[in-house]
């Protein structure tokens, strides 16, 4: 790829590519940082989630789907940020998004030293170290303590895809650094003929060889849990983003940004162990003295942690020639089965629908609400029609099996005693069954996809076929109402994308 010609603003002082120990020492000086009993740092931030309503693309030709700023206004804001940086100490972190020498993207974070935890967290996710002659193609210039007055919450994430630069104002939430680089990387991948997937990736050993599983899903819907839960000694490859290219699957990060709410060693031993060791960084995890409480949501449910893959057994350095199956995660609570097998344009349609219940990861305005986010990828910085069409193209040329995986409930919300939770053990049995080819399927008469009649390890058919649960509990009419409503809403939603393939739209009718 061609190098981006962007010159960093002058700063009063720059700490250039410090060691992990040096970054941690800087972060330990922060008044909001506390050391835990495990020897890692836990930082409390003012901003608790991504700031979607404060995110704008820099362009003079708005696409009608993404918020935008004209280039002349963006230039004035950039000048204001540069003037602010001139009087500040900054930390520079260089590394790579991806590890393949032919595909990786050189990237840089330039962040106020006063928020050095963000530098430390990003350093764990970049591949590196930077080689001699390193020149970034993507840069995030980050001033957590500079307000952008007049924007929502006086906060601004300004994305200039042409320059390959994202500028962040007035957010101390690490996710804006992480997604700042990956959002721009999304466009680079699409321009090279691939599709960026907001996905985890794992390798599952089976008697028929290793199977590569991709799991796309919004933050908080179980993507990390699905990726790290082990089947047959499976190994995680990636937690958050991969590139699905015509010649294979490419990784992005050398670590993980995990949600910590409800974390426990029984259900998620790998993540729990990685979070409770000296090399991880914590963000907004409840702490009493030096002890952590992963169940306390009094400050936020969106507690987070980063850790490098080096502290766990992983396959992040493995070359992935192809993926064998893809899971579209959907945290729902009505008629969506624990698993459904999707075929052809139908698979592209459910990928485009991106249905789920919002979580705290998307901010208070999304938590608990029914959402449709195309590709479950809120970071795709172009027209969403392109995602669905490219998905179908790649699926035609490089077939893989696609499944809808409900990580929520069936039969109603938690307070409804007739409902049933799709537990981690259910989802794990399903993933194992898919990899080993041991699930028996039958056609669902209402939605047209395949539902499981039997899954080894699951003895509750009502989790697999919610229609049976509704019928047994005297709610057959309610089930039919859900079916009619969902079909109409889905068709209406997909019809909003004028360039989306007609066969994708037709697949939900």
C-alpha cells in the first residue's frame, strides 16, 4: 500500500516508543490509576463507551449514512488540536495492524502522556516492534483532555480516510484508540478486494483436521467468549477484527480488548487468567482496596481489559489459508433459535441485518435496545450496501458454512419465567457440533433456514426450536406474531440500502 503523507504535530516533548515497563510507569502516575492485587493497573475513565454520536467522517461528499464534516471545518479543528499539542508531553506508539509482511498496515498512536494507559493498552494490541524505516499509513492523534466545543458532549472523533488520520478530542476511553486505527483499516481492506469482519477467530482440532471458525458480533454479544471458549483444545487467533480476503484470512491484533462484566474462572478461565496477571491493563473495573469485583455494575457494565496474546496459549501468529464456518452472533430473547444454518443469499441477508440487543459497550443509548447494525460492524466507514454485496461475492467464490448463533434467550426476557437462557455450555456444544459435523438439521417452516433437531451435549430441544417452547406454554399465536413482524421489519430494513443485491433483500421474505 502507498504510504500516507501525514506529519505529526510538534509537541513540547515526545516519549517515542517507550518499553512496556516505561509506559506502565507513566500510567501508574495517573491520579485515576490504581494497582490491583495482581500487579496490573486499573484506570477509571470519565467516558465509559464509544462515542458514536460524536464520530464524523471528513468529506465534502456525504454518503447519507455516516455523519460528516466538510474538509475546511476539519482543517480548523486539526489546527486547534495541533496548537494544543504544542504545549503538551505526548507518547508515540508505533506498530502494525496485522502480522503478515505482505498485508500488515503500519500504524501510529500519538497520545497525551497524561493518559498513558491508552498508550500501554494500544501497545499490547499492535504487532511489532516497528522495523527500521517505519512509516505509518494510519495515525491516531489523541487528546483526551481537549474539548471540541459545539459537538455532542464536547467530544469529537474526526476520521479523515484520505489522509489516514483519526483525531480524537475529549474522550479518555481506550476504545477510541483501538477502533480509530481499525475503522480506517476497514477501508483499506475493502479497497483491496476483501471484507473487514468485526469478528473473532479460532482454530478447532477435529478428526477431519483443523477447522477455522469466525464469529461476527457487536461488542458485548459474546464474540470474545465464543472465541475463547475451548472445544477440543481450540486456540484463539483473533478477538475483534479479521480481513476476509480472496486468498485467505488475515489477522489484525496481537492482543485482546475483553469485556470484564460477569467474568469468572469457571465459565471463562482463559480470559479470567489473562486479566488477573501483571501485564494486563484494566479500565473501569470495580475495585475495593486492591481487590476486583467483576460483578459490580454501579459505575458501568462496560468494564474492560487488554492483554497480550503472549500471556495465553493462542494461534495469533498462524497463517490462515481459509475459514470453514462463520457465526453471526445475535443476543436476542424471543424466537431466534440457539443456532440456525443459513444458505446463500440468506446468509448475506442475516449478515446485513446484524440483529442483536444493544449492550453497555455501545453506550447508554444502545443498552438493552433492539438493534440492526449491518455486518455487526459499526466501524465500517463507507456505504453498508458494500458490505452485503462483498459478503455474497466472497461466499460465492470461497464457500464457507454460515450460522446464526443466539447468545441470549428464547421465549422472552429474563423476567419471564417461561423463557430459557442460551448458556455458554449450549453455545460451546453447538460450535463443537458444527466443527465436527455432528448436528442434525431440519427445515424451519417459518423462516426457511435450517434448525437443529439434535446437537450432541444439548438435551433441550426447545432451546434449539423456540416454536416448541411457545406452543408448550400456550403462546403459539404470540410466536406467529413474532414471525410476521420480524419478516416485515427485516424486509423494510434491507430495502433501505439501494445498492444491495436484490437476491439478498428477497432472502428474508
